[in-house]
């Protein structure tokens, strides 16, 4: 599985950025603008907030690039900043615990099959946006970014069971929503026909 | 065209197939105002008195394709890469010490020219063509400096006075 973030950055570019070269920072911004923005949008669901997360993530990149030691790929380091920034905003919006309490529900099949309407980008995005922010975040981090349940649990300060449960129930809900959305659209077309 | 009306998708594939999104507006104009201050790197004086050992590291011609790859490639990325490579060659000499006033004057003049270009690059709002032009100037100056130093090192290694080498080559 390849994350949209997986862009190999030459060490020379990082050296120049560490030395404060504006052109190097701009290059990094151009390369990672879309991956950061897309991740933020998928997790938080709002364009304005995704824009803020993009800006905050890049500002942290500027401020912390001297701390990057190269133990992991640069893109993974930057992605972690973006994920943390996104999850922090979700937590702020839901102080306490907005997360479903039913952590130990039975695990359904994780990689559930979605109906054909999943190929319709707008339908799928619309269905995703109807999930809770937490469920959506777990689904995205697990299925697109390749985080493990253990890592997601750590990010969200939850248990591994919680991550697995969110993944399974989120997928099931997504399938239901896609069928419903498809049905609603067909009804709308028929009523106008 | 394949009929997908009856196909089912794994959730991983379906989500990964979603297109990447672009922000409503570029965040760069705001971010550009928050770039950390550039480190002050006054490496030229030290570079001027590079140890003879440098000759063992740097090929006689610093313009050779082995060091600067694909010089005919004039894309911005390529020119920036050339600039970085040349700069690293100079930085590699920073442990040396200078004892020649004339050489330091020349090195400072070159360094000032580099800083002027860097200031223009930092100013932002440049077109791609303008950026490319400035980076090419930067590479040109760095090539001039590295060429000068390698030549002087070579003449010194042959036992010729450093001052004479400077006058002849600059």
C-alpha cells in the first residue's frame, strides 16, 4: 500500500531547507500541498479547516525541520505532523470523548466490499462525510495511509479493539450509505422524469 | 469500456482511488512570510585557504560532468541541484584557515554577490523565469569561485606564490 504522501525528498533539498533557503521550503510546500490538504479534508470533512491544517502543518515543518533526523522518510515525518494536527482539532471540537463508547463490539469483516456506486467519486465522498469524524479518520488512516490498528490506537489514545471496531462498523455504514444515496438519486431522477 | 455496474470494490481500493484535493487558495504567500531566518554562512574565506588535501577530493576540473551532472538541463530543479553541489564543495573546506588578505577580499566580494541573489530569491513574487535566471547566476558565481580556488590550489601545489596566482587568475 502506497500513501499519497510517499514522495522521496532528496537530502540536498532538506539541507537547503535547514539552511533557510526560501526556494527549498517552497519546493517542499508544492510537493506536499495536496497530500496534506487531502488528508486534512478527509479526516475533518471541511475545506476551511483543511486549509487551516495545511497552513499549520507547513508552519510546523518550517519550525521543526532542524529536528528531523532522517530516522524515517521525510514524508512519513511530515504526514505525522498533519495527522496530529487534524486529530487535535477533532478532539478540540469534541471535548471529553466524542468517540463511540461501544469499543468492544463484534468485529465485522474489515475490508468489506462496497457496492458498484463506490466508483462514483461524489457518492463516495458524500457517504464518507456522513460518517462521524472519528470513524472517518480511522477508516482513512487504516485503508489509505496504511497505519496499523496499533498505531491508530496510539494516535487516538484508544485500544486496538477500538480501532478495529471503528474500521469494521465504518465500512458497514459506508456500504449502507452508498446504497441509500444511490437509491435517493434514482428516486430523484424518476420524480423529475 | 468495462462495465462496472455489477462490480464491487474493496473499501481500501475505493478510498485510495479518490482523487487528491487542492486547497481553495495557495497557502504559500502566507507561509513565505514565516520562513525561518537564513543561517549566516560565511564560508568563502575558509574556502580560499583550502588544504592541499582538497585536491585529492575534487577533480582537477570542477566543471566536469562527474561533479555537475547534466549541465545542459536548465530546469529549475536541476540548476538548484547544481548550486547545492557547488556550495557543498566550498563548505567542505571550512576547516581551513586563511592568512591571505587579498584572497579574502575576493572571497567576500563573491559572497556578497551570492547574498544579493539570495535576497532577491527570498523576496518572493518572482516568476519561474526570474527564479531560474537568479539560480543560474548563483551557479555561475559558485562555478567561478570553485574554478578559481582549484586553479590556485593547483598552482600553489606546484610551488608558485599564492599572490601571483591570484593576480593571474582573477
